[in-house]
């Protein structure tokens, strides 16, 4: 089916505003030369209209597939679409090294654009995931030419997402490394591996030492995977040149952000939103019930992104007029749970009452002060690590809400459950926990997850977080107890009447996070695994609690 017809059908299916496209001229694999002589292969979708703005997309995932459709959709809306393969990918020269060259290559590409006869001095950018990192790398240097950005499930800084909670996001990083390598293998071999359920990747996620996991997954050494195992220090020069958070406040172009509650980069993307707001900008923020790769996210990104570019780029439209401005709330988010749905807000986060739901003896969770009680205890064994279930993962098929009862049945997971709610409780905003823990070993992880227990007893994960504890950062009090603050993913969720809130406390969530060996050995080379007991305290001197931003609440039924 011709690309032009596919684009027209896609526009109709997505209910995009109508256009009257003329012919689109596609020029493939244009050689754009970077300052060091590397050739960056670039496709150009040229509209029929003269004086049209340009939308740039820089990607390591190839220029075909969904991007070919997007190029046609952009050109049909009177925009030049320029889609470029990052160095070392899909025909571009050089070696792909994540985040290293994106600023310089982006600047050089913009310089090339400015020398084209069709350049009109107006630039937009669009990007999903890594494509968004490439946007942030360039944005502050694009000056007044940059008129609009669309950043989808992405952020300006990747370091804190790589080392979420100062652990290591093993599933995300190793799965991404395997995905990038898969682009270099024959198509049939890749399909066979997928059909088999990716057994090499599964084996690699279980493998120790981690320094060998990339070879187990792909058969080759992945340089950036090896580097990320070594460069954990947030102050290291290595990361200073690979994050762009200090450049966000300099961006003056309107920015639209689209993300999901179960996206791997959600906390970092909301940090970018906060930075823009503090700088006086008014970004658009959309948060839906999506994971990093869910189809619903792709559809929403196209709708939101194309509307944003229509509004902020003076695109050539029917009758030569700029499209009518669509008045939208600055923030649109989806409230999960029964009776939730889409809400419009003036800002993020909305006003809320921070309410402590304390852990109590007998596995009870309640919004009343703690009482004198003995601690609860469990044993964590990194040789049989507590598994992760759903949540923010790179692979959409395994991500999002799942029934957690199989995990909660394990002896290494503590659960604290409220009485049934007499009315709905709405939680919107950042979520955090404070857990007071005493442990046999000085090196440990504290994992906390909030779940919604429905009337059938199914326990659905809402949000979670993990913190890696070391003696230097979490010293003990005279009783050997550590107070561990645990930031959880932000959320917007409505707990229905009759449902119960549940908090899980565990020693890990593998392979989403790398298991803690309990020895303090380096991340990449650790092979010795030490099991040990942990105690969770919840008496008045040690008030372990989940802290929820509640915008509407009803009390729980009294315990029977």
C-alpha cells in the first residue's frame, strides 16, 4: 500500500484535523556531514507549500516503520519532515554511543538545515524516548529558530533513571542494549528469537556477574552497558557530559510533554516540567494510563504532538491560514481506578493533603498514629530474589498493573492492608514512604509498592519505588535502626469504596532492579550473595508510613 494512502488512512483513524495535502516529495538517505566528517543519513519529506516550517526527528531506531508514517503525516500538514539516523545506526557513519554525540550532531544538523533553500527559519522537534533525549541535547542551542517541541516518554537526564533509587535499572538497560543490538542481526534470526520468548535475554537478566550479562544476551560486548555498570557516581564527569537537565530552563520554545503513569522516565520527565514552570514557561503535560511502549501512548503522542506543532508552527494550511488555536488545559491526566477518567488541571501537582497511612502490627495499614508494637521480620536471599511484577518496564507486554498476589504470597514480602474504604479516596501527586528498618547486613534494598485490593481480593500495583541502602548514606541510630525515605512513582488514582489500600515492603524487585548481593561489592563484578534478615519497625519512635497526596477521601471501615 502506498505511503501516501497509509498516511491518509492513519489520519482518518486518529481523527486528526483535515488537511488538503499536495504531493509529498521524499528524498532518502541524504548525507549530512557532521563536524568530524561522519555522515548522518537523513530522509526529507517535503510538502508542496513554500515557506513551510521544518520538524526534525533524530533517532537511533531506523527511519522506516512508524517514522515513515509520521514523516508523511507531517508533510501532509504543510511541514518539512527531516528524519535523521543517529550516528552508528541505520546507515549513518561512526559508532553509536548513547548521549555522547547528540548535542554536536544536532547542532551540525541544524546548521545544515539553515543552509537549505527551503529553510524558512522555523523549527519544531518531535521525539519518543531516546529521540526526546536528542531533542533536549539540541534545544538550548537552537535559539529563536526553535518554535515548538514534543517530548514523549523522555527526559533531559537519564542518569537518575538508570540508577533509580541508586540501584541499577537492570531490566530497562539490558533490554534496551539487546534491542539496539537486534537491529544489526538478520530479520529472520530476530523473529525466531522473539518467537522463542527471548531466552538469551531472560538468562542474561539472571546472570552474575553483570559484567558478562550483555554477552549472554547478545553474544557481544556492549560498550555503553559496561560503562554504565562502572560509572555509578552522579558527580562523575562521565555523566556531566551526558545529561542536559541544566539546559532545560534555557529553552524558550513551547514544550508539550506526553507520558504514562507506568513509564520508566516519568519522575525525570516531571522534573523537566517543574524546571520549565520555575523558569516561567507554560508547558503542556499529558499523563495517561500508559506504559513506555503501549499502543495507546503512540496514538496519544501523534494526536497531541501534531496539534501542538500545528498551533506553534505557522504551517501552510488550507486557505493559507494558520490553524485555529485549540484552548486546552495546561495539564491533562488520567485518574486510574474505578470511577476515574480524564481530568484537566491548571498545574502539576494539584493541591493535596499529605496524609500518612501508618504500618501497624498484624499487617494493618491505617491513617492513625502508630502504637507500641514488635517489628515485623523477613529474610531476603539474593540467590532467590524477590521478583518484580508489572510496573514501569521497557517492554509494554510485561509492564503496567498486574495482580500481585503471587508475589505477596512469598515469605520475603511484608504486606499491610487497610480496612475496606467507606467511600472513594483520590490520590494525585508525588508519593513517598518512610520505612524504619533494622537489618543483619549493612548493604540492602528497600522496595515499597502501593496496591489497590479490589472486592475480589486481587491486588493491583499502583506505584512503587526502591532505595539502595549503604552504611555511608543511611547511618543507624543507637538501636541499629535506619530511617529510609523511599520516593515512589507519582500517581493519579481513585481507590473505590469497598476497596482496600495495600503496601508491600520487600528487599528487592528483580530483574527490574539489579539484586543487592548484600556484600557491598561493585555492581558489575559482584558474585558473592549473602542472605540476611530485615526488620520493619512501626512503633511511635519508628513511625513507618506511606505518605499520600489525597485530594478527596473517605474513612476506612473500622477493623472487625
